[in-house]
């Protein structure tokens, strides 16, 4: 199977569909067109809140959401009203994260990494796909000199040459910053970069991952120094030292994983195709299957303020786990909703989600029992 055909061979769930749609996707040889889109500022629109939206995060109490055509939306009232931010690119943005109320990063197609210093109100570009390919190539050459003949060096060199040949057509799919200096971005075909200076410089950490096949990396999350990366074909990598080294646990499942979360307890939960969800407790690399759920793919998971885990499936069902991922049940406080790519729970208990219909706010039903109270 060719590299480009793998975009279209991924089963149709929300995250995977975004890999091959919209202005942020380009086939080989089209990176020049994509580069032009990457340099074009996002257009302001009165209907921006109804754009296809993909990711969201808290910046303090503010919600910052990102989506197609470089749209970034801001809400200071729990998702009731939205304003559009000023953004220097029109490519699809796939993920956003703020380690504090002021500093945040967004990533997307064309290998774009954006940084905000004002809570998402304005953004500047730190990196694009052409720059990323060049720094990966430079790093691979130095790594090959220091590790001559090693399989990792050969794999890294091969990937670097391919990235250079393809140009700026590879999307980043997730971002996580431990603080306002140390952060990670991951993406298609195994793209993985990190920074220790707030994004002023970036370097690959692909050589630390057991990913010779170049599986797409869909999600990266961390808490308390424990970091997890989940991806295509059951790819999973875990770091217990804030990303200095990674372990490669085996899952009893080889389908794609689109969501990952690290709970306050240190338990890791990953979820993906056909309702598959797994958990691993702190200090344990053995993943066990979460009990409950349905045979419907999960789009997103999120740890809420009380430490429980919520999840959204492709059919628009909201699920909740109150026992560190051991079991999951329908979150009966909420009615089924349009399927969402990302979910957050705001201070009044409502769910704010990003999806194909734009931003959605789900209000709690009244006089119902909360699901899964174990």
C-alpha cells in the first residue's frame, strides 16, 4: 500500500476523515498549493462558529477551538457565544492545547505549528511542513553519523528523505505541552517533534518510538510526567520520564486508536475503532479491555474536573467511567448528540464539543441519575 493511499484506507471515523478532506490535505506533488494556503490568513466570517471544528482546549476559563480553514474560536461564557481569533494561516487546524491561560499552541495540516501568547486571541507561526522536513533530514544525518549502521538510523534516514520529497503535505494531529517550555507534536506517517524552549526550536523524537512502519500518530496526552501516544494499527508508546524515553506495550488489538487520556491516578486509557477501549494502571504496561460500551468507534476522550473520564462515540453517545477506565456506561445526564470530534465539560456541567456542525453545547438533563457511579 502506498503512503498516499493509506489516507483513504483508514476506516471512516471523524478524525480519520479529516486527514483526507478540506484545504489542509494535498496529494504528493501538491505541496506548493498547500504551502500557499498555509501563508494565507484565515478569513473572518459571521458564520465561523458553524465551520467544521476539530479540537478544543481550556485556556484558563476560556475555551479555544480550532478547525477548518484556519478558524480559531474563543468563548468566555462556557460555549454560549463565540468570537473568531486572528490567525495567519488558512489550513485546517486539528488540535490545540494551553498549559496555562496565556500560552497555547495549535497544530494542523501543512505541518503548521502556531503559538499564542494572549489566550488564543492572536497567533503566529512557529513552524511549517517544509521547515519540519528540513530539520528532520538534518537531524537524521547527524544521528546516522553517531549511530552508523543501526536499524533506527536507517529507518529515520528513509523517513527523512521521504518527508523532503513529499514537501509540506503532512498534518500534525495533536499537541501537548507539559509547561510553557516543554512540548510535543505528533502527526501523520509517524511525525513526532519536541521542543524545550517554547517552540523557538524543534527536534525530532521519532528515533525514540518503535514505529518503523510510520503509523499515523493521532493523540498525545500527559499528566504527572507520564506521557502516552496512541495511533494507527494499535500503535502505543508510553513515557514515564516526561518524554526522555519510551516503552512500547503490546495491545490485544491492532486497530487504530484515536483518543488517549492520562487520569489523575496515573491510569492510561486509550480508545478507538469499533468501541475498543483499554486501560493500564500506573507502573503496569499490561493493557486490559474496558468493560461496557458498544461496537461503535470512539472519537474523543476527556478527563473532567472530578477525575472521571468521559468519551464520545461516532454515533453521538456520551459515555462515562468512574472507576479509572475499568468500565464505561452511557452518561445518562445527556441525550444523544451530533457526533463530536472533541469534548470538554465546563463549570456548570454542560458539555461543549467541536464537530462537523461547528461548536455544540450540550445541557444536562434534569432529574436523572449520573451514569456509572462505581
